[in-house]
């Protein structure tokens, strides 16, 4: 089961979290390239994810969304929820690295420079309380959803490739048409046509 939340800062954005470390393992495995991962730095906590629209990057996250997700991450940390000035790290899902020997739910990073942070000074009830009321549990087949997402992406890429191929074909045809027209006009130009003035007397053929 996966828990979903509706962000007040962006109600259309998907925000979700695993129920335990074993489910977090599945989220790590079957996350999407559009996902951004949040976690309390130095303490155990829930793995919070937000899903961006295609074409968007971590740079497109608003400050309000970042703060709301970090507040939620802090609230879902047994130790972090009791502390002030809690550092929450966040990074694109694709930057998460899983190596042999790691415990369930434990991750590293491919590139540390792609990891960002936000310090939650203290809990803000005006953010957390309304957010908790939106919490809902849903049975999700993470593998099937990821495979469907990839299938749709391949289809979109194929359609774009076919459209580009058709556009290139039309461009070549138009270029050939213009070239043929240019050659025809050049051939019919008066400077390329002969007449009696050029020294040929039609009477010679009579």
C-alpha cells in the first residue's frame, strides 16, 4: 500500500510515500524519472516523493512545494519530528543509488552535487495539519505502472519520429520542386532561346 497526499501548494502534483522500509525498497526500484525524492538527513524517515510533469525538472519545484514536502518528511521521521532545524535532502529519483549489501530502504547517490537540502526550522501546524487530512491509502502495482509509463513514452517517441520523418520527406519534396522550377525557368529564359537573329535561317530548311 502507498500513501498519497494532496499538496496545498500544488494540488495537481502527485505526492506519495511508502508505508515501511520494504515498500520504500519497491519505490526506489520502480520510481519514475519525473520523481523527486525527499528524506531527513542523518535520521531515519519516510521516503517522500513528488512526481513532476514530463519535461519538468527539480528546478521547476516552487519554494512552497519544497517546504511542504520537507515539512511532511520531517513529520514522518520518528526522531526528526521531535527536533528543530532538521535538514531534509532531496534529489531526482534517477540520482538514487542502490548497491549490494545495503539494508532495505537504504540508498546512496550517484552524484552528490545533485543533492539539495532544506532546513526545517520547526514544525508548522498550518502546513502539516491540513496535509495530513488529505492522506489516503491506495493499493498500487508499482512495476505495472512504471512499465505502462515506459510503454507510453516509447509510443510517443515513435510517433514523434514518424512525424519528423514525414516532415523531412515533405521538405525534400518541396526543395526538389523548387529546384525543378528554378531549372525550368532558367531553361525558358530568353537568353537561352535561339531565333533567326542567332544566324539560323529557317529558309535553309525549306
